[in-house]
């Protein structure tokens, strides 16, 4: 399986992949529109998720994010979301391409790609060299898979 990490702008400009593929679309809660995805005849599934790009922070800092930026803690990536994502992907496998996007393609989508790369191939270093994966997302997916 080959992983493709996109920003919203890039996935909306992409044509449908001509091999079996699945798409995970991530947007920030409150965004007015869903991304226009390159869904084609070989797209076996699409999962749309909404959660903020907030990584792990010490408790003394994290509570400030919710009060000063007015972010609802319920809009963070959770273990339940990780389990939903894992079940969706497992149900759709095997596929040749795994497409994942978020707003910038820098943190949330690379975290998803890194976690699934680690699960399927045992390797995730490329995503940590090229991007800044959200560790809340990455860790939750690995915990859901490995049961830790």
C-alpha cells in the first residue's frame, strides 16, 4: 500500500487515482464546507473526520487552549476516533493507495499516514523527516491497533 499525504488544496486539485484506494478526509470543526475529494470508480471508501490539530500539551498549558482559543475539548482526536478510523481502514483493505488529507497536510494527515505505515510495514520514519505528525493522533491510532 502506498500512502499519499495531501493538504486540502492539493487533494481538491488531484484527479481520482486509477488503482484501488481509500480516502480519509480531515477538517477542522466549524469549517463551512467539506473538501471536494478525488473519488473515482476504484475508491473503495471515504471517511470524513472533524477534529482540531492540537497535539499533547502539559495540563497546565492545555486548559489555556480551551479557554483562550475557545476550543471545545470534545473536538480533539480521541481513542474512540482512532478505533473508528482503524476499523474503517481494516474493513477496506487491501487497497493500493491510501489518501489522507487535512487543511495544511503538515500534522494531522501525516500522523494518520505514519501510524498506518507503522502498522502495515513497520516503518514510519519518512513522515517524521518530511512532516510534523500530530502525536495525539499518531499515538491514539497505534494504541487502538496494538492495544496499549
